[in-house]
């Protein structure tokens, strides 16, 4: 899987290749929120409801009006 080096020097896998969202990581939370077109706060709410699996979050967001 491709890796990126974040501005803080840590290595991480590219967001597109991740299956679980770690909302405790600011960069990851921001990137996923942007990918889904929602705020970071909204992402935290959905993760609290359905868990950190990106597929589950995507399905939940698709169900909402």
C-alpha cells in the first residue's frame, strides 16, 4: 500500500487505502471528513453511532437525507 509522510513526520497509509477511521488522529479525521464532504464533528458523530469502518460510515451517510 502506498504511504504518505505527514507534515508531522509520521508515516501513514493513504486515506484511499484505509478501511478504518481513527478519529483521534487529527490529519486522518480531517482527510476522511473532506472525502465524505462532511465536517469533522459530523464524522465523529457518525463514527460514534456506527463504528470506525469506512464502508459502514459511507453507507450511513448515503442513508441520510
